[in-house]
C-alpha cells in the first residue's frame, strides 16, 4: 500500500505547477484519493499506486479544464504531464509547494495551516481544532492565504543562493511550530507525526542542508519520550522523573545516527545534541551544559539562559547553576532556584522557594507538581 | 505584475543611519531596470483634502482620512515578475529603514 498522504502532497504540488490553480489541484488530488479508496479494495492495488493516483488526478484536471475553454494553454501542459525525465521535476514540485506555503509574506499561523492542508492533506477540521478556531474560520484563513499567493503573485519556486539561506529558517520554523503543536500539553499528537513526516521529506529533498537533518533528529529524539511524558492522570512528567525504559529507543537510535553524520551549523543541531544528551542510562550533564553554552551564544533568550543554569547546576554542582540564575526573577526561575537549592541540601529554604514558585506557576498542573516537591522536603 | 508601493513613516525607524541606502541610487537603478514605472514624494499630510459625496452633497474635510502617527509620504509603481522581486526592490529603499513600505498588487 502506498503512502497516501505522501501521494496527496505530490499530486497537489505538481498540479499547482502545471495549472497554477490551487483549488483545482486540491480537488483533483482528493478525488483521486476517493477513487483509490473505492476501487483498490475491489480491483486490487495497482502495481504503481503513486502513478495510478497521479494519472487519475491529471485526467480529472484535464476534464475540468476542457470544460472551461479559456484554459487551453494549461490543458496542454497537464496533458504532457508524464513525459520521460519528469520524475525529478515532480520531486522538486513538493519543495516548491513547501517553500510557497511557508512564504514569509503570509502570517505564521496561515503558513502552518496551509502546509498541513496542502502538503500534508490534513483535513481542515483537524487543523481548526488545534488552532482553537471553528472549521469555517480555518477554511477562511486557508482560502485567504491561497488568494494572497495568487493575487500578490507569490512565486511557486524554491529560492536559490542567498535567498535560500534567508528563507530556509522560516520553513524550518513552520515545521518546528507544527511539531510543538503536536507535542504541547493540549496539542494534537498526530501533528508531531506529521511534522516528522515533513521533516523526513525535506531531509530527502535537501540533503545538503545540515539544519534540515538536525531538525529531524531533534524531532525524533523529543518524540521518543512521548509515552513517558505523561502520568496516569495525564499530567506532564519532568524529564528527570520519566521512566526511561518507556522511551522509544528505535527513535533515539535513528536520531543519534542522523546527528552523528550532521555537522553543527545552527540552533537545531545544538538542540538535538542537547536532547541526545539524555540517554537511557542517564543524562550527560557536562555535555549538555557545553551545548547550552553554545546555544546561549547564538540564541541568548531567557529560556535558553535558564536551561543553561539548570544544566550547569547538574553538571558542576548546584552553586554553578545558582550563579547563572542571578538577575532572573519570577517563574520559572524561582522553580529552578528551588530545585538547585534542594540539591545543595538547604531543605527549609528549598521548600519555601517551591511554595513561592507554586504561587506564581502559570498552570494548575505545574502548581500541583511544585507543592508536591515542597511536601517531599 | 504591478505593485503600488506606499511609502510610510514609522514611529520606530532604524537607528543606525550609516546602513541606510541612498534614494538617488535606488531611483536610478530601478528606473534603469524598468522595475520602477513611476513614483514621487507627496506634499505633507496637512495639505491633504478628503472628499466624500453623501446625499448628493460634496463633503470636504481637511487632512488625510485616517489620523495616525504613521502617514503616507510617497508612492512608487513597480513592475516586477513576482512578489519576491518586489520585496527585494522595496527592501533596498531607504524608507524600508526609516519607515515602512506597503506592497499592494493591482491588475493593470
């Protein structure tokens, strides 16, 4: 059985290039999928399922265009779809589609939604649920993004040279946001799988870009904890308390192998190395602290600095971590201070700090966890 | 594709003046390449007159139709292959640094 979502994106990408019509491309891809679901169980799966689907979608596009006589030029192009040597062009089409969906002239959320819809073939209703809007609102958002692509003439192409260097981080940011939408407490787990699928696709399409492979490695490593991240009532379990035997060790091995052959050229590789530092046998805090030092140099955000303090506290003793916390106030700095103070053996002060952190924690789940830590002391 | 580029002020301009490109170079380059069809600065917004016709009566008011801190101070008509090319032309304009530019496509 062929990978249906994969075929969907392939067909949409190619039909957009040939017809310039996003809606037509999606309609025809959907109809091809529906035809497969109806006929394959009855007639058997064809030898070349992907080619079968592309042919059905192309014929459908030709039918539609034939009825609107002004589209003669487009019709000729679609009819010429399967010329020898076109396979390479079709591969490029998906890259064109991803870069167009992730164009920075579109709003960030629209980019994520459009990528899910057109590249991934994810139903609009599912996308709407994760963005906490109605299906009709999400339909409008996606329609508006497609109209802007046509009306403002956002090019259907992969940028080259300097422009590629400028645009690639934006594409990776969309995949990263998609992944976190699947990974977050209230997210849609299927979106994390979709992000991994797209990162795999992009890694195959852009083998010369290390940050693409690094992002895939990061996803695989973080996703490997999915079965250990929640307790029986669904609360998040912090990394140091997770049952590491429940991690997906196949996913970890794949992520690590990928990372080993990927040079470190940007933030995703560094984050992946940090994630790889947590192994089945324990966490290599010295290595993790070193990677956080590197990350803080290129992304000196408060969140990175705080995580760096944690890593240093666990690698070189609580005092090293506490020293790096100087100047930070509020949540989560006070929770980290509480943890490192407990590690340093000052139980009374640590309990006070855990209670202080609980009072300012942003969620009920975190508040409960912090009060539990205070009670343990 | 034609783009109307509105040249606007911004309350938070670029502070490093040394990196702001020169307007005469920008005009010369884009006139030569044919990407700039027309364009000019506008006289200050205080010279603007807003015109409406309601119930058959011509109603005039003094000043621009929107009272904002950011005002339109100029325009250029660009002829570009696609939005990426228009963005590249806009990003090389000094007012991309000192203000902001809005690219609006039109059919023409």
